[in-house]
C-alpha cells in the first residue's frame, strides 16, 4: 500500500466560523485553491456542479456511533457509516454544490456546510449520469421529518425539489408545500409506492411534486389544461388541493405562508 498521505489543495472561505451558526442546508461559500494546484482546475468550468472533499480537522475521530444531528437528542445512536456526521475514523467531508462561478482559483459555491478555514482535499466534477440516482431511497424521511422543526423540513424539501427542477422558483415552492401537506396528511414517506398524484399545474410545480415524490409516470400524472388542482391518492383515500390565485412574489413568501394561504381549497376524503 502506498503512503496514504493527504495534501491539502485549498481551503474554505465562509462567513460561517463555527458549527452553531451553520444552517442545516449549508451556506454560500468559496473554495480557494492553492496556487500550486491551479493547473488542476483546467476544464472544471464545463460543469455546473462539483463535489468538494474536505478534511474536517476539528472532528472527533474516536466514536463509531453518534446521535443523528438533525433529529432530536432522544434518538438512538447510529453507526457513523450510516450518517453524514463529521465524526468518523477518517473525517473526510463530502458535499455536492453548484459552481456559481469561478474567478481564477476561487470557486463560488452554494450549500457548503464546511466551516471557514476547513482544509480542502479534493474537487471533482459532479456527473449527472453517474452521481444522480433519482430512484434512490433513504431511511424513512417521514420519521426524520416529524422530529425536525417545520422550517428545516421545508428547507430540506425545497432543496430536493430545486435539485430536480434546476432552481428554487415560486412554482417549485408551491409544489413543495403541496407535497409537504400530503406527507403530513397521509403520514407517510413521499416515496411510498401507493401514493399517487394527478396535477393540473404549471411545469415548475409539477417538477417539484415529481422530484419530491420521486414519482415516475405510474405514480405521477400531469393533466391539462391548468386548473391549479392537485389530487393525492393513497389506498383509496384522497387529498385535493387547489392553488390560490393570489400572486406570490418570492420563494420565501410561499414558504412562510400558512397552508390555507397557499391553497384555497383543501378537501379530504
Ligand atoms: Zn421554475
């Protein structure tokens, strides 16, 4: 075996200096690549997203089981290989970010959950074909979400919907709210096979619902013309939502509104 010596190739520059003010979804930040590695950046501009591998220099390396950070403290501990926790034998951090722009050796990125000054070990292009597995599933998101503050759940779901659509627009935010309401109503994971959707909505909202339910054609049907109606069905039970005619001007406005401001009619049967 060759000597497993790591060379730091850059560092994180972020307004987030300690973990107590790091949002769950990370923050916009920069990776500054050291001058001697400039040539290695050649060609990276052709990619919209990149993987950043970092060395989490402050992390505890001695524990093999920890309580997941995003759920409540009364959850049972889990093995670190089943978590994204920084605590692990080799504290490598891995995050996929949008390459907003490159200025020389500085990469401007979104959703970076590494603190200011964190050493960077590697940068790799994010490959759509290899790295995005739309049908992948996680340990119950519903069970995790019910233990989280609702604002964190919204942010988490909005990110998934935006990843599918391309960005977070007002239509995506409305679709996110619809999927969230369905999840709370049926008390189930959005990937549940028996949960199906028929929606006469605009493209952005349709993308959000499809992305969040990870629903292919058999579970998701988009109906024309536009009526603003979303019908969720599960095991014979139905939830019908009608999107309000009110105009929302921003994603934040949609995410902050109560359910009955986003949907004029909420019918259950
Ligand atoms: Zn859109």
